[in-house]
């Protein structure tokens, strides 16, 4: 096997499907301002676009159902005295939108009921006026972002190095987060209690908003270009994109509990110069990266503190702005898990559907978990009073059936998902402590492995000689058993069973004592008295009296022992000759090997 395997994932085959030109939003005049913003924001009903307008700033709101070539004159949302830099939809009210402008003000707008871009012939389009104006920043307002858990709480960042948190109902700024440089990006946590920012001083700050102090301030991306940040939903993780000192685009994953450096270091994406815009989908646990100036959108799946690359949507048309639709607005009948809107040539917006390819026509509950609905977890007054919580979620199956969204109790889903996040992040430490206890038998198995013994060195000359001596002892026992023919029956009944018990330990070298005596005598002349000494202990001492009492020493033939000893002597001599011959062959082979080594060394 090659050792490769395929990681199991429901989203491994997700692909991006482009839209035909006639189904896009065409004939637009998208803002050409150089401020680093996404230009486009979307919700399940409308699409907001920063507009290239004269005589003050403006933006356009396009109903998602009105596709194709739009009229030359559109009803615009006018009120700012300078170009509009950023917009954001209220997550709990699809008709409420906020905007920030170069005039240092933030406005709140409401889309009129039955709003449409197309007017009757001869009728001029009517512009929309703001509901509320927030003044408090001394320089341009570059970013606006609603709180994802509390109703009517808005954060705005400005060129005066501050982030202000507004109570929309009261119309006042309640909190101010002071930075040391221009804020480039900001993102709320899922419960709306924390906010993370990146700024031009290359610092990453995690704020306890209601304390108005940063909980952590660490070094971010080292490059001089802009960096972006997004909070990864209900995880205590954040993802950042930026540049290295060598202008390589990077992706970083941070643990908010210990953000000294990114988890696993910065991951290099490519060397393209455009800013990379990150978008997080909490239901699928996927991160989408869209680069300014290139037409590709990469997506990764987050698993075990890693971003696993899934695939990439490729297009020859570069984009300047990108927006992603909230999950409750996707087309579940086509297994669409995400939908992006990208600007093309500053003239039209193209929808891109990310689809899981499946043949089943029923609701796919495994890829559509409950998502945040339109009901906040708390009011603005409760949030400013210190309350925390996750907003309730809705079951997408009810939306799939065309019914009213079924709310999932907030006490069940958020509680179950928060521990799941903790178990994903902290159990590695618990597993590291418990894993050794499970793996304790493994070192024992390694110590008892037979393979090292099988791969050990060959037996030595003394071991071979001891095996020859054992063979000689066996022959000697057989000779003694054949010498007493008259008393064979009595000898076999008593001595033979004892003889077998004595021979078994002789076969195991660690338990032998006789071979040492025999090996010491191999070099000396063989005599009956010297050989009899080692051979006689192989028999038990209790066997001697029966032999002397039954047969008698006077009646036993003396020549029988001599013949047996002569056979043993000849056997030992032949074995010694064999061993000496083998030793000579080994010496010759060793000399030949040394000669070959010398020859090869000279050639090298």
C-alpha cells in the first residue's frame, strides 16, 4: 500500500457553480473607492452595494429576486455627504441596515415595504432617507458591524483609532475601544461579549467590550498590507488572513485563551498581492477565503485545530468585493450549503452556489444543522447590563417544507454545542494523560518481541562444541544400555525413564553443566577415566546400586566399555576435523570479502 488515505468529510466534494450572465445583477455602478472593504453585503431578501455616486455618498439595495439587467436609474439610499465605505445588515431584521461613510457618520436605514428597483414609465425613482444618524467619530467611519446576539447593538470603527459601540434604540455611544492605529478589520464573538480587531500597527487585539479593555494584545501578521479577522462562530478560535514580510499571503488560526502565536504557525497561501477576505460558516465548520484581484475562492474545513483544504472555485473574472448569504437563505432543495456574491468588473454581481452533490431529493439533515434565526438572545439594554447568551436557532427542515421556521430551544442547542467545542479543543490534553495508561502494555510487548532474538548473531564455536558434547553423551548412554544384555529388562524398567528426565535439561544450554567439562577436555588426550567422569553424572546416582546388585561387576565384560569409548573418540575427532574445515573456509571467505572491499574502495 502507498500509505495514503482519504479523510472522511461530508463536504469533500462541494463545488462552486457559477451563474449565467442573464441571471446576474447587471448594469451596476459599484464604488471605486480604494478603502479596504467588501463592497457588498447580503441577507436572505436584499443585496447592498456601495454605489459610485456624485453629490455625496450613496448605496443601492437590490432585492434578490430582481435579476438581469437593472434600470439605468435606481432608487438609492442617500444621506451621507461623502462616499459610503461599508454597510451591514441587522441579523435579526432583514429590512434594517447600517452604513458608515467618509464623512465620519454612521446611519441607520430601513428598506421600505414592497421595495423594488423597477418603476413605471415616466416615474422617477425615489431615494430613501436614513432613520437615525450617529455622530461621534472625528474621522471617517470605515467599518460597521451589528452584534450577532443582542438586538440593536452596533460597532463602528473609525480613522480616529477608536471602535465605538452604539445603542441604536437610545441613539448614543455607550462604549469606546481605543487603539493606537487605524482598525483594519473587526469581528464579534458568537455571544456578543467579545470582539477581535486587527489594526495597521500589526497588532491583534481581543477585547472584553463592556470592560473597554483588551484581554489580549499580540503580534499579528508581519506584512505591511491589510489583515483581516473573523471569529469562528461558537468556537473560542479566530482566523486571520494577512501578509508576511516577504508579501506572501498567510492564514492563521488563534486560540483566544492563549493567543501568543497562531496554532501551528502561519500557513502560507500564495504570493498574490490582493487582500484575502475570510468568511466563516458555523453550521458546516468551513472557512471560505476570497482574494481581492483574483477570481478564486478557496474553502477549508475546520477539524481538530486544523484547516483541511477541501477545494477551490476558479474563475477568470477577478473580484473586488464578496459577500456570503446567511445560512437560512440558501436553496436547500438543491443541497446548496453556501452562496456567495462577487463583483465583476465593477459592473455586475454574480451569485456563486456551493453545492454538495447528492442524488437524494429529501431534506438532508446531516448538512443542514439548526442555525441562528431572527430572534435575538437579549435586548440592547440587557446586553449593556452584562447579560450574555446565544440566540435561539431554527430547524431548517421546517424552512425546507415551506412552513414557519421551528425554533430550537436555546437551552438545548447552545448548551450542547458549547461543550462540544470544549471537548474538541481541550480533550487532546485529557487524551494525552489517559493514552499512556492504555499504551502501557505496548512497551512490554516490545520488550518481549521474538524478532530481536531471531536477528541475533550466529552461535559461537563453544556453543557448537557443547552441542557436539551433548550428542556424545547420548551415544554414551545408548552404549551403556546395550552393554547389559542379560539385564536389559530390569534396566529398561528402572533406568530408561529416569534417563529421559535427565536428558531433557541437557538440551537447553542454560541448564547444562556437563558440556563445560567436556569442552575443557577436547584439547587433551582421551582416556576412559576422564570420559567416564562426565558421562556417569548423566545417569542418576540411584541407578548404580541396582546394576551392581543384579549383574555384578565381575561378570560384566571389560571390553564393551572400551569399544564404546573408541567410537566416541572417533566421533569427536571427526567433528573436530569438520569444525576445523569450516573455520578454514570462514577464514578464506573473510579474506575474500576483505579483498573485494579493498578493490571496491580503490575504484571509489
